């Protein structure tokens, strides 16, 4: 599957993916996310949510990591 096909699959399933991500983030607290280990765990959980939200084969070949551009904990 090409990068463009993966991007298209993500765009088509963005409402579901966004909902799953928001629910996951809302379930976390500052203590869980304050350490590097907590952030690494969150990364794995976000990848798992993306793979559940986007049908195969896009998830098998295109979603393998998460990159945080900003991280604010209240």
C-alpha cells in the first residue's frame, strides 16, 4: 500500500480516529503522563487506537508510531 493510500484511509476515518484519541487522552491524568515511560505507553495506546479505527491493510503498512509536536499537562 502506498503512502498516498494510507493517507487517504486516514482521512476517510478521521472522525472515528479523532474520537478514539480524544477519549483516550481524557482518560489519562498528569501522573500517568509525567514520565517518559508514561508518554511511551501513551504512544503505544495511540497507535493501537489508530489501528482499530482504520481498516486494514492501511494499518498494517502505514501506522507504526506517534510523534508529539507539543505536550501540555495540566
